[in-house]
């Protein structure tokens, strides 16, 4: 049986369409009770400049909203808000917004030793005199939802929001014991 080019083109188009519909049908369903999510792009600035790699948490002010939303900003200080760590958007409502960012300087230590080989790697790191320090670069008031002054409202019309996370700081973190 021979096929002309038009028949092959139509067949390939139909096959591609069916495959696409199959993928849509196989997509993961949202958890039961999850409300409609409004797609939102959040831009975080600090001292008027984009704040890359910041962790952002949106805590609903409405106690009936039990869905966690947030994400991590990209190199331009932008994040596409996700709910439940994977669904794009956030439920409508008002939120407190916390922002946190930790930066490291020096050579990070290897993982905690769990056997002789990793213990040797760890000891070699100690013997090398390498150092590593971490610093929080967002003011303390913005880091916790209980103290942040940042609030936003997500409505049906909300698409983009910009927030200012204060002035840059450099607070040394005492490894394992919080900020000094």
C-alpha cells in the first residue's frame, strides 16, 4: 500500500494531536480541596535591585487557606509562585511574605563523615586550613512571617507583584547555632 505526502502529513498531524491529548489526560491532578490558583510572578528587590536566589514564603492571612505558596527567585529576582511546591499560582487572598537568602564564602566542607573514607576526606579538609562562612543578607524582620512587614494581595487580576526586601545586611551565621 502506498501513501502520498498529503496522507502522511495528515496521519502525522493526527498522531501528534492524539499524543498531546494523551499527555494532557495523564497530567497529575491537583489535591482534593485545592482552590483555583492565580498565576503570579513575584519580583523581589533589595535596595532597589533584583534579589536573586532568595527563598520566598507566602503565608495566608485567612486561616481557612491551608495551602503553602512561594518559591526561589531566579537570577533576575523573579519567581513564578507555586503552591504545594509544584502547582503554578496561589489561591486568592492576602498574604504575609517572608524573604531569606544565605550566601557562603570560602570552600564548603564535605558532608559529615559516615565511614572511614569520608572521615579521611573530612580530615583532609580540616588539615588544609580551608574556611567557609555563611551570611544572611536579608534583614531579620523580613525573614520570618511573624515579623515581616511585607503583605500582598492576590486577586483574579493579579499577574505581577514587586516587593522590596529592605536593605542588604551581612550577618554571620554561627554554623549550627543560628545568626550571631
